């Protein structure tokens, strides 16, 4: 006989449900104490008077309350879909809305909303794990409380006639919300990954619709003859709703009533409690009954759980066979950065067309598509669809001229930001004046006794770690995102070349590899490495590429420096150049006399382009101290 949730509970043994239940019991104890403290207030209220007041509610009031409840749950379902996008579950919006509405209806009726809501979502959505469901339920609760706090603060300031303390507290809440909005742009690591401004605005708008419609449902159910306007009621209703949610009791029973009666002492308690009783029937019992039918029916998988266009996370440097084949055929070896697990596959109907990573306000696609088959305009449209699902701005970073031209034709703004330096290993030689500096550096390294070896399967990982750590300390840490970081598993999926001096490792160089290209990634050397170490390592890599028939070896990109001027475009370009590379690296690469190809940053508008530029810089510099 299958259980109600129809899954093996052993999958969730790592989740501390008992601890969560214990924490949710604390508000119930507080509520019980509050009831005991106010026992004299409630002792004078008769159930007959409450029933008589409730009996005066007309059929039209019930119908209006039902319509307002429907509008409230419309917003509730869409708020769940927003959080699915923010957390990157990949669940289709329709499924997210339905499961979210059911979970909230069950959670608010039974109490212990985070736990019961998570179990309901886990029951309904086949592709959602219990851990994802718990994480999503916690995010929904926190986002609602944040939105509720802002909406309530606005209502207290502009609708309520309260004291100075309440106004100051409301102003403090709004100031805290403004600080969080700024932090969303800055994304300080101590706060984790905050939602984008677009997601915050969507959540706030939906919470406003939800709470306002719930307030209307309560207001229209007030017994006939009650002298209470909606504007008078709404601030009190919002505060009572928050008390009910924080209290964690089924349907908010107790905290809701205590707050309502305490804040409205000049209105008959029987009238308010009658409206509360009718409100619970419409707003809690009716949705919970419908939600129970969904739970009994079971999984919503027949509705196509997964989004057609979504970002699929990469969990390890070593990829499944299908993904390895996709990378091997990719036009740019730089796509191997997906192994750092900061990027994921952007997929449409299961077909990956690029790699991308969410960062701050942006969904940043790196380089050109994985396949040249899709039309470039189609790539822009699919990226925009995927970004919208995550409530982010679509941005393309370091794409070639073909995709940049298509983006401009689609109305996007395009900014040249980097120069790809590359050469053909088979045609490379050291003759000519262009290589004078390179020949001199190679002689210095050779005279010092430096020797270069190809990295074998058994790499000297401890020595490489030592060299990399010392290099990072001298430079304030490693960069990241579109620049590789040292990781033992990551580098074992690359071409590795080792620089040895008297039997000791003093430097190494790694390359990404595909069928059509090698790309230089990590370049690390010890502080006592002889001059020309990196030149000899790269020259050795070029010779190996020529011997193995590599048609193109990329030295990776250099930022385009901003020219003198005060235009926004030049400031953006200069900002990228200052943060993403140095003059020394440019001189090193130019000593190999490479070919140069311009790379671009593209986004739908100038604001998106500026935010994308900031998010790229912040992500690259994140790992530096």
C-alpha cells in the first residue's frame, strides 16, 4: 500500500524535520500565553452574539468574498512561480502556480506552513525533491514576510492614524527594504545570493495583490451596518495577518483575533469575530477543500513539469558522456569553463545551446553558442526567455561578431569589450622581428636550466597547489567566472604543461581542449621562477598543438582599454579593462604576435548592459580578497 506521498521517505532522511517541528512549536506556546493573559477580554464575548452577527452576512457578500479570495490565490500561485525561477528549479510556471496555490492552501489551514507546504509541493511535482520543496517553502515564507512587512509599513504610514513610534518603526522597515535593494546590486557574500531587483519587485507586487484582496474578502464579510471603511481596516488586517503567520497556528487562529480586537477596541468584538469566522470559511476552508482534492489526485506530471527553456546546473567537473561529447564539438574551447560549476547549460527542449550563469541582476551567457546550427537571432530570443523565467536581464559576454551583429539587429545594445588573441600552431615559428622579445625570454629561461614536461595522468597536485597558492597570495586571490581557478578535479580535465627547475616545479600552464581549439586557462608560477617561464610554457604548448593537429590555439581574451572621454560607453569599457586584466598580461600575449578578434558584450538595453557589465566584473573579482 503506497503512502500518501507515494515516495521513499528514505530520500529525505538528511532533513531534520523534528527540529523544524520543534522550532515551529515555540510560537504556539507564545500564543497560548497571550490567550491566558487576555482571558478577561474573551470571557465577555458570547458565541450566540457572534453567530447572530454572522447570520446577517448576505449571499452577495459571500460571493464577493469568494471572488476576492480567488484573486488572492491567483497572486499566491504566481509568487510561487517567481521563487521557482529565482531558485532555478526548472519547473514550468503552470505547474509551479498550481502546486504553490495548493501548498499555501494546505499550509495556512493546517499550520506549520513551511513543513506542510513542502510536503504538498513534493507530492504534486514529480521532478521536485523533498529538499528542494523545503527550500522553496522556506523561501516562499520569507519572501512573503518581507513583502508583507513593506506593504504593512506603507499602510501604517499612509492609511493609519497611529502614534509616532509606529510611524518610526514603519519608516525603519522601508529603510531596511531600500538597503536590501542596494545589496541586491552589490550582492555582499555574507548575505548569500539575494534575488534580483526584478524578482523583488515581482514578489512585492504579488504580495500587495494577495494581501489587498484578502483584506477585501474580510471587509465585505463584515456584518451589515458595521461602520468601518476598507482604508481603516486594511492596516489592522495586515498586522493581524502577520501575527497569524508568525504564530504558526492553523488558519492563524488566536494571534489573528488577539491583534484584531486589541487594535480596534472601539468596534464590537462580536462583529469582528463574526467576520473572522466567515472569512475563515471562505479564505481557509474553501481553498483547503479544493487543495485536498489535488493532493488525493497526486502528481501533476501530466502537465509537463519542466520548462521548455531552462538553465540546468552542472554538478561536477567530470560530465556525463552526452555532455562531454557536446563540449568536444563546441566551437570554443572556453566552454569547458562549465566544469568550474559556476555555469550551467541553457537548454531548449533538452537541447543545450550555450552555457550561462546567474549573477546579480543578470543571466550571463558566455561566448558563442555551443552549436552553429541555430540562427543567432533565435539564440537571443531563447536567452531572453530563459532570463525572464529567472527574473534576470539577459546578457551575452564575449561573443563573436556574428552573434553581436544578430543581437544588434534584434534591437540589443552591443559594446566591444575584449580582444581574443589566437594563432595557428602549425604556422607558428620564431623567425622575424615580431618575435624578438619572445626569443629573448626563451633564451633566459633556457639558460636558467628550465625544462618543460607534458602533464601526465599522475600530476604533482600537491606541488601545483603550492605554486598556485603562492601565486594567489601575491596577487590578492584568483579571479573567477570567465577565468579559471585552481581546483584539483578541474585541472585534471585539461591539458597540463609543467615547468621544472632542478627537479622542482616552478610553474604550470593548462589549456581547455575541444576538437577544433585549445584555449589557455591557468598560468601559475612560483615567485622564484626564472624570467621567461611562462613564455617557455606557452611555446611548448604551441609546439604540442602543432604536433597533434590542433587548428587553433587561443591565448584567451584581453580587455579593450577605455579611451579618454566621459561617455558612458567608454566608462563601461574602462571599468572592464581595469578589473579584468593588466598591461603585463597584454605584453606577454602580444610577444607571440597573435591574430586578434573583437569580442562583445550584448544586452537588450543600456541599463541591462550596464548592470551586466557590473555583474561580470563583480563575479570575476568575487574570489579575490
